[in-house]
């Protein structure tokens, strides 16, 4: 799995027209990909207790087929690029996407952090058995710098949710380290 982030400027219709060929390629590849017997695509919707997951994490999510996704914005961060406010809908958020069953689930997600939150969040995720996939930032020369951490984990859904919650609880609460 590879992540690719794109950036463009212009009117919305032109940007949508220009990104459409890439989206079409992804759609074609997804339709041609073979589904294995154990793939998440064969997991029945509703086999996760989404109410319990939301309670553990402290935020409600949305069900889309077999995936239950919780998205948490970062309204505490005033981030702007080219004069435009970057908000939760534009990717300044933390999310966790769950699939599987309560006993055997998978979570993948992204954490949006300020620089001083990286080490505590990294330690919290690892202490809870979640694996780090990538740590990076999307925008250069903006203040504050926001760093994104991608993670995944497998196991009982409640245990995974507790790991996500441990990281979420650190956001906006840790003080910057003096330099």
C-alpha cells in the first residue's frame, strides 16, 4: 500500500478534472484486484461493535460497508496555506479505520500531531501493539509544522481502540519541549 498526497491550486472544477484520471486508475485497479477468502471485502458490515469502539475512543464514526472510520479534527491548530484555513475536511485530522470482527479486527489510521507530540504519541501506539508505517509532513514552510503518523494493528477490536485512544489522549495536551 502506498500513500500519495497531491496539492493543487485553481478553481474546484479544474482541479477535479485534473485529478480524475488518477482516481479512475485507482477505481479500475480495485475492480480488477482478486478478492481472497480472508479479505476485508468479504467481512459482513456490522460485525464490529461500532458503539463500543466509539465509546472507547471518545468519538463517533461512520460505517461504510465493512469499515467503521472515526475521524477527529484538530481545531486547536490554526494552520493556513496560501491564506486558506486547513481544517479537518482538508486532512488536518486524526483517523482510525476498523474492519473485521470484535475478536479479530484490523485498524489503520493517521495521527496529525504538532512536533512536540510525536514522541509521546509514537510511544503510546507502540506500547499498545500498534505498528508505525510512516512519519512525515505534507506542507513545508508553514507554522506550526504538522507531522502525520500512519499506523496499523491487528487483534481484538477493543484492544486496538484502546491503543488509538492512548494516542488521541495525548493530542493537544502535551507541552512543547523548551529548546
